[in-house]
């Protein structure tokens, strides 16, 4: 397993859990730093045909203060806050892509590389409900793509337990979808037709459950499902229209 794929997994695990690392007083309130470490179990699932899915165990790291928030190999540079509205610049690694050896069906395909994504984020917090908008572009220039993510989640406190359902819609432009799910003419075979898709919108629904053992320790379970956009589902590389997600783990906040 490459270092890059390890970092990608850490990002996928850490981003939904960053709220656990915040101090009760709030890092934004007085500039104090807060950070947390932990471990998580993550079954890796991708929608490609006959993909070599595996279950991984990964370390977690989150950090936040007045100016910056770190979540795995991603970072947000905070530009400011106006009442419930916050905004910042983001930079992160995302582990999309594959190599031909990941599946017998991908034999003969060129490698699709993961990317470094840069962009901006707007957040709006109203009580226990949070809204977010993220716009980013592939700074590594592998896909030359862009994506726009709109999300909402709502935390339901139940004593030491908590439930946080979320709904996310992610628009992926044509360049992104074509790079990761298209089939070039020189890659086409009798079983794998050439395919040049358009843009797509993926929709995710998930629920995170957490149980606080004490003021510093938490156990969590995060389950979800991503419904793939039409131009992705129609790709000859894809064998499913939805992708399940599961994360289990432990976090210790300092």
C-alpha cells in the first residue's frame, strides 16, 4: 500500500470526525488549539467492476485553532467569520483513481491518478444544524476537473450518545468524470466499449453515531451510501449504482 493511498484513507476517515476534536469552549472563541488522535476500521469500496476491495485499519489525526483546521492530509486556512457564517481556503489529497492491477476488468486501462485539490469553503451553523459549500479544482492537473459539494448535517444529542444524519450532493464536471470513469478509444475492447461521459451529481446519505466514554474519549460508527450520477453509472467500468460506506473507530481528544 502506497503512502498516497494511506493519506487518502486518513482524509476520508478524519474529515467527518473533525468536530470530535474541538474543545468544548471552541477553538474559534479564544484561539486555543485542540487536537485528537485515534484509530479506525475502514472497508475500502469502489464501484469499478471486480475491484479488489480491502478492509484497512488507519490512524486518525485532527487539529484546529483560530487560523487553521487539519483533518488527515487536508487543511483549511480560515479567512474569517461573520456571525454564523465562516469561510476559508482548502487544500487536500483525495484518493480517487485506480491502476490496471486493481481489477481484471481494468487490464489495458491507463492508470488514473489521485489528485491534490484546492478551493474554498463556506460554512453556516444554525444551532445543531450545519450547512457547507465547497468548490475545488484539481491542482495536480491529472483530471483537470472541478467539483462542487453542498452538504447539510444535524446533530441529535442523546446524553452520552449522539446521532448526526447528513445529506450531501456533489457535482463533478465533465473532465473529472471522463478521467475517472471514461474509456479512451485505445482502451476499448470487445467487453469494454469506448465511453466519453458528461458531468454528474453524486448524492450521499449517511448517519454518524458516537458514544462519549468521557470528556476526552469517543467511540464512533459512521454508515452511509453514495448514489452515483447517471453518467458514472452508465460507464462500462462500473458494476453498481451505489457505493456503501462504513467507518468504525475510537478517538482521543487532548
